[in-house]
């Protein structure tokens, strides 16, 4: 479940506040029926997709495997972040208001927010966006205009996280779609331990 919490943040919310929120286990959401107001949320239990976990494997349906193997969509990263988040905001009701769009667009320009986009015949067909901090990726929202377009982005994102040694794939809460990928729920206390590990993980080159 989502729980609203009070914070010490006063005045305008800045991208730095959002990053601090993620590292503390909370995240912002636009308030219903407001184009500018934002509230802070934490989820308990927390939804995650386990990474490289032999007991909880990432799952791909047969039909989606066919879509991916046939290269029906060309997947790109960070080519049209603003378009992706705006498409995600079109779903009604939505928590992605103008303040959220502005904050995450700034985070994108700072190198923290990222989008995965699926293209079909040169046109955007679906996508997703989220935030990465060290070895943690926090998925935010997704949209699709064509069958399996956003699902294909999830597959590419998961492969990207594996290839880059990420330790946490946070989806906040489980939806029927993410259940099909093998998402699980863990208590918030366990989540904070996994978050600490991902944020303290360093690679040496």
C-alpha cells in the first residue's frame, strides 16, 4: 500500500530533494486533481523485480519473446525523455502533473532520470522512465501505443541492469503486468536493506 508522509521540505521541491527521497525510500507523486501540488509517498510492502535471483527469476511470456526475437521494435535510451514522461501522464487518473514532469526532466538533464523508448517505423510506440542512483533503478511509469511496445522496453531495461551490475530494480508497487515479469513484494524494512546495499555498491576499474 502507498502511505503519505510529512517531510521537512519547505517551499519549492527541487531535483535534489527527489534524489534524497529515493535514497531514503520515499518518492513524490502529484496530488489528485492538482496540476502543481506534490506529496511524498512510501510503499509497504515494496514491489521489486529481483535481479539475478535464482529463486525469483525474471519471466517473459512466449508472445513477448517472439516480439523481442523478431526485433519488431527498435529500442533506444534517452532519445526523447520529455515525450515519454508526457505520454505517461496522459493516462487518467494520473499522478504525473506539471511539477512532476518538470522535476524529472531536470533530473534527466542532470543524468539521473532515464527513458527507454520503443520505435516502430521510426515512430515512438511505447516507453518507460525511471531514476538511477548508483546501483539502484527506480521505475516510475510506462505507456504503450502498440502491442508489447512498453513490455519490450522492460525486457531491454532488465538486460541493461544486469549488464551494468545493478543490484535493485524498484517498481514501488506490483501491478498485474509486472506480476507476469516475476515481480515480488518485500516488507519495507527488507527493502531499505536492499536499498542500502545498492547505494553503497562501488565498482573499481
